[in-house]
């Protein structure tokens, strides 16, 4: 099985060019100002600003949640005018994540049966309105192998969504352009009424990273 890493990432942090780019990155600076745990928060924020996937009352599952920046955005957007959470948030990651108010966090590998059962139990029979997945593998530097590992994690997120989503729900998952990408798109098209590709500005232009969105389950 491919190893899964937190979306915070630790690769290249000793690289001077990476450090320079990180320090001067406007999204990193904004994340500090706004109290987000990583710049990844702005990827979800931008997508949601356009599509309004996150609405008070929703049940949201965040896969690959650590360090928690996407979960922070979800929590903000499920708040009502009185700043009370409306809805439910369940986050899961193979790595630890510092607690967030109103969030149920499960530490474990979703590929393990016991962890999957724990996640299903946490839902208490409720259908999910939005499945988020920012899961990514530890990269080996071998493009074909890394693409396969990434696709495998995306498929896991899709399988979870198909089992637990409300018929009108949606799944938003990380994917990488390259080998296996078109197959992921086709897999989503077989299951969802609407499928689109999203590349938020906070996702660096030189990166193969992108996001796939499936909305509305087709009748099986």
C-alpha cells in the first residue's frame, strides 16, 4: 500500500529555493494573518467562493485533513450568524491533528477496515453532503509510481463518497495531471451527474496538482 502523508508536506523544506518561495508566498503570509494552519486553506476557500459547496446544516467529511486548514475553512462556513456551528464535521488523517472545536477527528488510515468502520460509526447513519479529500502520497520521485499512488487515494475517496453521500451531495478530491488522470475523470463521470476540473490560484501553476469535483449521484 502507498504511504499517505499529511497535506502539510515536509518535502523540499531544506531546499533554499523552496524556503525562499515559501517565505515570499503571499498565501503563506495570508494564512498567518488569518490564523490558518497552512496556505492550502485558500484552495478550498476559492473553490467554495465560486460554487458554495459549504452551507450551514451540511454534513462534511474531510479526508487527509492534517494539519487542519481545510477543516478550519469548513468550520467557518458552517457557522450561522450567531457563530454557532450548524452541521457536522468529521476529519480523518493518518497523522495527528491539533483539535478544532466542533470537529470529530479520527486518526488512522482509511484503507484499514477498522478505521473505515470507525468513520462510518461516527456518521451515525447520516448521509454526507460533501466529501473532501486532500490526501496525497509520499512522493518517490518516480512519476509513474507517484501517479499510481495518487490515483489509488483518489479512488478510495470516490468509493467512500459513493457509499455515504446524499444523492444530491458532492465530492471534491485532489488529483494530479498525468498517468491515470483521465481514468479518474471517467470514473467520476460514470457516478456523478456533473464533473469538473478545478485549479485554484493557490495551487501553484507549475504543479500538476488539480482538483476534481463530482456533483449529484447518478441513479445506479
